[in-house]
């Protein structure tokens, strides 16, 4: 299956609730590569590459997030994969 790249911006109560760490753990279980990082405005950015099925699973998880999170909105841009990531991690 062809790999794709999704760029997600998650809004809500998503900083200070282990959203990035939980996203990293979930992404690694699903098998996607990329990163998660906090944005200065309180949102979280996730860039992930994988198959459509893998990325859909990650998006579905991101809609809920960890127990302490509250997700209000997710913006998604679907792009061509670049293959630049060897795994999934947290960026600061």
C-alpha cells in the first residue's frame, strides 16, 4: 500500500495532559512514523506517515487523546509522503 503523510493540528485541552507522549506510544503501536510537538498557541501538531489505514487509526485516536485531554477540533492536511522519518517521536 502507498504511504501517505498527514499533518494534523489538534485544538482543545491538549497540552499538559500527556497528549504528545500518548500520541507517540499510539503511533509506534500502529506503525506510523513522524512526530508530535506542542505549538506556542496551545495546540498540538502531529505529522505522520503511513498507510491510509494506519493514519485513519491514528486520527481516530487523536480525536479522543489521553484521558485528561479534551479535543475540540482537528485540522488535517493530506500530503504525499516524504519518507524522512525513521520512527515516531516527540519534538520540542
